[in-house]
């Protein structure tokens, strides 16, 4: 546990940069989840090419929306980030199995980094838990 005395301070610039990164990530993830849940034809076609059923795509969209909701709520944002990391890892695995182009493989990895970067920039407690340190030479 940390106390107010040993928490790393979050500058205004860091806080707002983290908020903007997180907001962009959330907007994309909500869009992606909603298009799956409403069975948007292009999304369904692309997903069935990867081997998913229509019902599976809808379920995946609902899971994504639930994980994103946890990410948005301040008290559960770390849990949401952990769950989104697992979700995005599944996207990487699916793309590896489907032998898709490198961009399709890297896209969920980049989003995973952005999920954590957004929280890291705006959450002092996470900075204390996972500090970035310089080499001690």
C-alpha cells in the first residue's frame, strides 16, 4: 500500500496526455465492440473468415464492451486494463493462427501498450507500483 507521502506526483501535462490516450483507446474499443454486437456486415464477414461464428462475434463484442467499461471506471481501471490485455492477446493469437499481415498482428499489441500508457500517465499509484527507473551505474 502507498500513502499520500510516497506517491509519485502526476503533472497536469501527464494527466491530460493520459486522459487523451485513454479516451482515444476507449472510443476505438467501444466502436469495435458495438460493431460486433450489432452484427455490422463487414465485421461479421471479416470475423467469419477468421473462423468465428456470428454468435461468437457478438459474444466477443459484449466481452470487449464489458472490459472497456471496467477500464473507464476509475476504481476498476486497472482490472479493465488487465482484462483488455487478455482480450488483445487473443486478437494477436487469432492473427497468428490466421497468418494475417504483420500490421494485423501489431495493431492489438500497439493498443495494449496504449491501454497501459494511458493509465500509467494518469495514475500515481500505478507509477509507484511499476516505477520507470534509470540504470544505477
